[in-house]
């Protein structure tokens, strides 16, 4: 069994007034093992991005704990340790237009982190590292002097990936990294992420709407619904044996034509009452977890 790189324990992230908060993330727990990809899926507004942003300390979390290599990242006060967390955990964003400054060159974007962390003193070494990163993501060294606005969406996302790699992180949160791209480009970027994972022993939290792509990249999948994780398990298991009604509904919405009837499957409706506040995650099969009350779980199995 691989080591746990990240442990999320009863994480809560609320926004707004204390009396009537928006419970964007409402008590979720999961682990991510070294070298794996955990897919996080669910409809718009269910709390996926907030989960990612809370993990990398963009917020002061409301409650819970996040351990990275066994260390509590929100409790740390040591500057040295915080700097190390910042280096080790990186994020790739959904919109490669909004997330890259169009007036900066690719080289400047990629090397920003070097300077903050004082990695390369010498100009030549720095230039070489930029070239190496551009090549690692399928661009070439001549691209270093071009401005972000001169690149296509797919190329921009490659620059975003190079930026994320620049400090040699071990953990990357990819927040819908392909949803803004043309379908023809999506698979290329996913394949690039897979290749980089192998080469650099990266661990991913891969956030997405698109269930077909998530299945392809993820070892395990967590399904999120209104701030809670309702199902978690190995990717194949989630697809072949979904148990929570919300997961079934989500899967039924994937427009895969049924080869026997040649009809598009109809979406199974889901009613909110099926997520009971009194529920918890139950391990229904080894490594397969489902959220619910005891009686719900009995009914669904
Ligand atoms: N900074 C914030 N302040 C207040 N509310 C917020 C903030 N960020 C997110 N929310 C709310 O928290 C909930 C979860 O948002 P989040 O962006 O995490 O969802 P998501 O699953 O990433 O959605 P999408 O698939 O559309 O990206 C939403 O109701 C959102 O409006
Ligand atoms: Mg989001």
C-alpha cells in the first residue's frame, strides 16, 4: 500500500454570515496516496474548487484538518515550513486565459516562482530551466519570449502546467484543467498530465465535470454533492457499481449511446432528500465508501 501524501479530515469551509453560512465544504474526509490521481466530480457549485483552494491554504478553513506528509498545513506557523508547502503543492486552473497575465512572456510566467524561492542565481541556469520546462510540456524553447496572449488555449494551458511544475512539486491540484479547451485538445492535455505524472512521480487531485475524462485519468473517484462527499472508491468500481443515488444520477447523465438500443440513456432524477444531514461515510465494500444513514445504506445495497 502506498503512503498517504494528503489526509483531509472533516474539512469545513463556510462563507458568509455565521448565522446563515454558505456551507461550501461541509465536513469531508479523504486521503490521497502518493503517486495516485484522485478525481473529484460533482455538479457546479457543489464545492470542488473550494475543496482545492482550502487544501492549498487560500482560505483560513472553518474547521477540520489537512495533513500533508503527516504535517498539519493550516496549523503551521514556521515560515520555512509554509514556504515548503507552497513549493510542494501547486494548482492548475480551469481558464488558461484568466489565469495567465497576457502581458507577461511565457518565460516570465514560468520563472516567477524561481525568483520567490531563490532557486537560480545564475541567468544561464535559469534560462536553461525555462527551456527544459517548455519542452517538458510540449512547447519549445523559442516560446519563452512570446507573450501569453499570442498562444492558443491549449498552449496556454501547457504554460500553466509548466508554471505549476517549475518548483518540482509533489502534489498538483488540477481544477477543471481541460473544461475550457476544445474537445480536440482535451485529450492531449490529459495525456500530457499523465505523462508528467509518470516522469515526475506526481500526485494529482483532478477536479472535473466531465465524467468520461475523469474515469480515464483517475485511480479513485470522489463524488461530491452540496459540500459533502457522497461516494468514494476505485474508478472502475464507481462506474460499474455506483451505490449512492446521486452517483447513479450523475453517471446516467453521461451521454453515452447505448450500443444495444442506440438510444441515449435517460438521466436518473435525484432528489435532495436522499442526502441526509445525519448520514456519514460507510465502507460498504473494501475501499468503497458511501454517504448515508444506516437505513439508507441498507436500502441502497
Ligand atoms: N469566496 C467565496 N465566498 C462566498 N461563497 C463562495 C466563495 N467561493 C465559493 N462560494 C460558494 O460556495 C459554493 C461552492 O463553490 P465552488 O466554486 O467550490 O463550487 P464548484 O464545485 O467548484 O463549482 P464549478 O463546477 O461551477 O466550478 C457555491 O455556492 C459558491 O457560490
Ligand atoms: Mg470550480
